[in-house]
C-alpha cells in the first residue's frame, strides 16, 4: 500500500501552531490516511464529498480533487459523484465543485512546447538549458538552471513527464548530501529499499550522504526542484543503474 506523507502543517504553521501542525501531518495524514481499512481511492472520494458538503472550495479542495485523480478517480466518476452529492447538499455547491473539477480533469492539457511554457510560467525559477552534461544519467529529457554557484550550489532541475535520474549516492567523508526543494509540477523521490514518495510544490527532501536514491517527474507531469548541494569533505556523486522501467510505470 502506498504510504501517504504530509508536511504542509509544519511548512505553513510549524512556528505558529506546532500542535496543529503535528495533528495535521502526523495524525490526520500520518496515521488516519494510512489506515489500511479503507483503500486510498475510497478515502479520496469521501474527503472530496466531505469538503463539498461543508462548502469548502478553496485550495484544500483542489488538492483533494488532484489527489482523487492521482488515485484512480476518473472524469466520469467525479462527475457522477458531484452530481449525486449535489442532490443532498445543494446545487450551488455542485456548481462550485464542477468549476474546479473541470480544470483538474481537463482533457486539453498542453503538450510539447506549450506544456513546457505552461510549466515555466508556474514557477519563479527558469527552466534553463538542456542538461546535456548529465544526460547519460537520466531517462528522458531534463533541464538545468544555476540559481547560485557561490557559498552553496543551488540548481533548478526540471524533468519532462516520465524523466528521472538513475539511482545514485552522494558520498562525503563528513557532511555532504543534498536537499531538494520542490517548486513546480509533480514528481517522486525514492530511497533504496523504501516506497517512492510523491512530491509536490512546497515539499522538502533531505538526502544524507551515503543514501542510494533517485528522483524525477511523475509519468504524466512536468516537475522541477531546487537541488541544494550540502557542503562536505571529499564530496562526490556515484551514478548507478537506471530505475527499473516496470517499477516506475506502476507510479501514477
């Protein structure tokens, strides 16, 4: 079963309301969303219905509509769900949800250069140039844009849909490793021996030295993250084998 993780509470309210942040990230998502008595698709549908019934149509509903789509709810299913619930909780609420659901399940998603331009417009950092210097270590096309090369190296790395880097390890005698700050799109990070973790804008991944891992875009989405090089002694990257194609294709 896919493990749901959430850091929004700590990211947005950790300093202001640490108890609320804990309950949101560790209890609501960390425990309740990972209870195996309900599958994730059903859980997503229930959450959308609860928010619709309460008249919540802000970014939280958009997140849960996107989550429902990511866990298998089809366009036809969400249309039937919202129509059915509209009879019980109010027609205006159904209209409000449909305005958001149409965008989430849009069939007119941009492709090619239009998709690249749309992704670039969704973030403040540039996509940069094709990442030709490291192309041999990537499956698919990636792009690289230096943000800072003084004090600490920071690079915006962008992945086309389906693109990911090989398994690799950041070595260092002391310190070292890498930090990923997700800035646009949807992607994945996976450590060797663990399940892949979905990444969305605002997520932060701390990668210690010596940990075998990979990261990249979801199969159907562009993805960008800032890669922060953590200073260390005798730091070096070891590039390893590509991510197994069959395992990657099981990600949504």
